[in-house]
C-alpha cells in the first residue's frame, strides 16, 4: 500500500505534536488541555503509575478485615480486648525485631554527629540494668548483651517507647537521605554536625540544603533550573514508625495462610495454625514454635534436648516465619506498639484503621509558614511537646532497678538518691495475683505492648492479649519493630 505525501506529512506532524508534550510523558490535563511535564506549558509536573518501593527491612502486609481481640479464654479476667471486626489498611512491617547491631548503628551515628550535644547520645542509650534481678547472677548480660558481637543478631531490649520512636525517626531520615544520594540529587556528606543533618521534614520544608549532587532535580518551571525533591515526586518514603496495635495484631495472625477467597477456614490462637505450641509438620514435629517459658523454672529445657533453644532471647530469625514472612511475632521479646492503653479501647475506636493516641499536634510556624521550633536532631518540634516534657524524658530512669551500681559503664547512669520501693514499682501491671486489680494507674503515658517474651508463658503468645507499661520504662523482654504506611492502592501492582 502506498501513502500520499499529504498523509505522510500529517503523520509526521502528529509525531512532533506528541513529542512536544514534554519530557517525562505525553499526559495532558483533562481539565485545561495543557500538557503536563512540559516547560513550554509552565512545567506543571505530574507522575502517573506510582508504585511505592518497599523500604529496607520491611515486608508488605496486605490489609483487610479481621476479628481483632482475644478469642481464647481471658484468664486474667481483664476483658480489655473483646473481639470485634475491624479493617486494617495495607502497610509494611519489619521482617524481624530491631537487633542490637541495628541500635548500635543508630548510637554510633548519634555520637558521631551530635558532638556538641552529648545528651542526645546518652538519652538514646538502652538501659542494660534491666537485666538485673536482686537474687540472680545476670551481670554477664548487663555487661555483654547489648555490645558483644555474640549478641549482635539478638533483639535489642532495655529501650523505652520514647527511645523506640526516636529510632524510627532516625531510620526514616537515613533511608531517605540515601535515596537522594543514590539518585545523585544530594552529595554524600558524612561530615554533617549537630542540628545541621538531613531530616526529611526539614528538607521538604526547605530548611535543609545539603550539597547538591551530580544529577540534581531539574525544575520544569521555565523560571528555574533545579529544585529540591517534593512530596508529590513520590521519591521519598513515608516515615518509619511503631505499628498501631491493630496493625501489629493483624500482621501477627497472618490470616492470608488460613483463608480461601473471603472465607476464613479456621481461627488462630497463635501466629500459626492449631492450638498447640509445637510444630506439627513431619520434618520438624515436636519442635517449639516460639521462645517462651514452658513451665516454672523451665526457660530452655534439659541439656541434650533444649525445647526452644533459648535461655534468654534468641537471634531474630529463629523459628519459622508466619504466613506474612514475619519472624517471632510470638515469643522472644514483647514489642511496643503506638497505642495508648485503655481497657475499653475496643468500645471506642473506629472500625477502619483503629488507633488510640493522645492529642492532635501541629507544627509551630512563623508568619511565612516556616517551621521555627526544632529539637537537637534538627527535627520539627510540635506545639504540645513542652520543655518540661523534654526535661522529664532526660531525667527518668528506664529500668525498674534502684540503688544498684552500674554494669556497662557506657550504657548506664546510676540513679540518684532517695529512690524507694514505694515510689516506683513497675515490674508487673498486676499486683501479683492473677485476676486482681491493676497496681499502677493508667495515664496518657501508658503504652500497649504485645506478643509475649522469653519470660512469658504460652498465654501471652496469642496476638489478642495485651499489656501496658509507662512509655518511659523498659524491660529485658521488651523490644520493638518498625512499620510504614502504604500509600495508594491496598494491593501491590506487583502481585496483580
């Protein structure tokens, strides 16, 4: 077939018109008819087909509806997690608990960068005195557990809720900084000092410049050459954070493994099938599924046949992952979640994405809309965080121990005079007798933790059980893992 010259010219003109729609795509606004991503049309930028990248260490958790709450017998008679149906949006969660080596990396960065603010480093230190017991020889753990390489792959403990949140914020900034460095937008700068360090919020608000890289973002605005990355570019990841209680419980149950289409074939008491804590598979039959206390005084079984292989904690990739690929969602260490504890939260929270926090906070801005209040990390401070709160965080002891000499001299500061048993006792949320009233008051500082730990009986391994602790306190069987919000569609396009 032959084409006339006029037809060829028309086709060629159409190609030129499409090409003129700009660098980065041929999209045209259905509202104005102006081309996106084209400096000739003003340079409004629009990115279609966005798919969120999975951040380092995270696993995608596809959301859905489930029965949140305790489905086995409530032997504590607290009735603080009555079953109810809720929906949890898709999100991401750490494959494992945060390790000692992860937290030491955080401390190293903090000490290296905040040379003029040594209190930042001291405030971040885990409390290794949580290992001390009045009538037990735990000095080797006080001195070695956190820093010795033999325990690098073990979960960090002795970290309170506030410290865990600081770690999440630090991780967010380091991950996003590396994204910009890898893309050539920023030059790697290992000499950042004190408050002049990369912070995601400050960068997005135009309050951190850094060193421009070899491939800076080109600004399609015809009046500018380059620009910083913006939120609408989709390059920077959402922040790492503690999971909500609903997210944690949903991820622990891993219901993708015992459902068919929209039918749940059977409920789960634990993060695995069945009502027992031993592996039913032929190859591994009889092996413990988690690290917990089998009975009074039995933390690991008899020599030659250790039942769970762990006298205290175990490496974070021990045992079998649940159906979401998450390790140790039962046992090993309990884990902090974001929620404030209330015994009747199940009556008050929303059916979609339930969460109980404290207050809504806003950034402190000047007349030009610039943030005027930052902490020593260079992070945005919020109006509700007072100077008294910050001072209180510095001075509060995180462990339950009083009047003991320090073990690890790097990680501990001996408490002051005047501590008495009546002033501070938080070894348990109960007064010692199961089923009796709580021995400590519930406040806005009371934070939920879940999952059971190496000191707990099998009852606490059920994701539906819940306990609480003051956000300023720490334990030797309490750690954490991070989560991240998923933006966009609940189902990953890579799985469609």
